[in-house]
């Protein structure tokens, strides 16, 4: 793996940690969940053979601490951070953008508000549950997650959230702990440290976001909604597929499930390259 160039970008309310690899037209990768820039380690080097690949830790995550640790989070502000990255690294030129999960929600807002800056967007399983016919059920889920977080803490709240995302609300079996190499262990430690922020502030804000469907429909020629092959029936899949239906498009299926980027990096990266060439 090639070491990226590591830099920082001052924006309103935080200083973003970002990383750049490769040469060529800009490809901005917007992470979801608590993965941060490191979530793209498995695909960034291969993509950098064709693109200048940039990714970053979203505000409040990992190496992009908030000036005000208690600041409420808004999708529009996260999308503006992505815009600042584009303005810095691809001034005057529209760029390719990939967003995953909550990062895909920020990317959808970026496209809707600043289409002149986005040549093509691949949005992988944005959990835009407000587009679904049963959106009220998912609002109740978000409320339960919030209540559980404040009453019992992050681990019980995360369990409620994870069950609500899965098909039929199934509870996953606990996984055995394994010894990780030092770099992976450091990443896992950052992920765990970011969980309270993610569950307490990102989940309620982002999953309450209602995309501008009519605006996105007008821009559907530069938007690819993507789903995981193994995610059928799960909430992020349902939301992304339903939004694609509303826009009159077909979702592109990537290998793996919601975290296919991590579980199937080589195949995921290859399909992503094809999606941007189409």
C-alpha cells in the first residue's frame, strides 16, 4: 500500500484531515459510518492508478475534531465540507464523487445543491429512509436509538440501530475477537472512539434527511445509486433502491453487502472504475 499525502483543510467548525493519492482527474471518496478516510485503504491505491484520489475524515470523526464537541450535525454542513474539498483539489473542474452510507447522503445533497461541481456521483446505499412509504416506522426507530443512547449508552443503542437496519430486525451473532495487525488495530480503536458521536448525532440527523427527489430526477444522468448484492431487504438497500425507482433508474449492484467496500475491496474498486467510465 502506498502512503498517501496527508494534509489538513480548515473549514467552518473543524479542521478536516484528508489524504491524497495518485494523479489524474479528481475522485473524491466520502466515507460513511465511523470508518473515516481509512475505510478506503483497500481500494484507494488501485483507483489512484487512474485518478487523483482524495478522501477525508468527516467532521467530528477521528482526526477531524470539532471546535465545539457538542455541535449538532447537519447534512448540509457535511456536504459543504465535500464542496470545500472539491474547490481545493479540483478548482473550476467538475469531479467524480463516491459516497458510502451516511457519506452518500452528504454526496446527494452536494449534487443537488452544486451540480456544476459533480461530473458523476456513485452513491452506495444512502439510508434516505424518508423516501420510503413506511418512513414513519423508521422515524420511530431513530427515536428509539436516541432514547436508548441517552438512557443506556452507546452499545445498547448501537444494538437497537443495527437490528433496525437488518432484514426482519434480526439480531446478529456476536463475533469472536481476533488479534489485529497494528495499523488495523489503530483504525479499530478510532472506530470505537467515534461510535458515541456517530450514534448520538450522525444517525438522528442523517436518517431524518429528506432528499430533493425532483432535483435529483433532473440530475439523474450523472447519478448512480448503488446497492450491495447481499443487502436485499435491509434498510439502506431498500431506501437506495426505492430512490432509484423514484428517479426512473436502476440501481447498480456492488459485491458484498452494506460494507462491501471493506469485505470485497478488489471487486468493489473494479466496478467503481467501470461506473465512472460509463
